[in-house]
C-alpha cells in the first residue's frame, strides 16, 4: 500500500478543489469548452495548449488570427483533443450548422475532407480570447505579478509531469495489456483449432 504523504494529499485536494471550481462551467462568449477548442485547433493548426514556445513568446493574436491554414481532418482534430472521432463529430456538425466551420475537399487526397474555420468562427475566437484575457488580467491583479509568474512556471512543470511522464507510462501499460490480450486471444484460437482437429480425428477413428 502506498504511504500517504501529507504534502501530496494537500496537493491532491487542491487539485480537486480547483477542478470543482465554477470557472469550469463558464462559457466564453456563450460557447462551451469543446466548441472553443475545436475552433482554436482549426485557427492555429495545432492545439494551443501544446505550443510551449508561446508561453514565453506569445504571438501577436490579431496577426495570428488572420493566418490561413489548410484545415484539419476530423481524425486530426480528435487526436489533438485526445478524444475519439464520434465524440467530436457532433460538435463539428453543430459549428457547421451555425456557419462557424465549413468542409472542403483535401486537394492532396480527394477522398478526404478537411474542416476549416470561417470568418464567423474567427470572430467567436476573438471574442472568447478577449473575454479570457480580461479574466486573467484580473487574476494577475489578484495574485500580483511575482506570484503569477511563479504559478505559470509551476503549472508548466505540472503539465510536463502529467503529460509526459504519467501519460506515457499509462500508454506503455495499456500497450502491454493489449499485447497480452492479443496473445491470449491467439492462444485461445490455437487451442480451439487443436480441439476441433482432435474432434475430427476422433470422429474419423469411429468411422467403420
């Protein structure tokens, strides 16, 4: 049994309290989290949370907002958000119905379809960004600049710990489990085939 470190326990409860906060229920410009993240991925061509270079050198938002990207496949959006395609498909469909995104044929593969952000989608991202920056400006005022910078450094370390170390360990464990399951299935199939061969042989022996 893992020993309970009081510091680790306090940290765990702080994370639980943070996750329970009402900020998670907030919808920037009336849009839910999944909608904003899909639009952000389409705007940047990547997941903005994974652009570690932006932490110390954030891009000029307005110039970045107007950059053109070839769009992303549904599978690419799902991979960036780390969810399965069936989870994100209705979100994309809803944004498409509202004119926030549109579908276009992939010029390099006519069998594939890419999702691109429209001007209406860019306007939503701009409004959501301004709303979030207003909130975080208030957070800096609340914490002070020194504590805010320290918090940013600590959160980056937390991200690296969970995303790189823990996540990769879990992926390795899942891969090993899948390999074991496949080996077991193969062994079961082999045993079943052997049993069928033995049954057929016994039936042949019983034939007069």
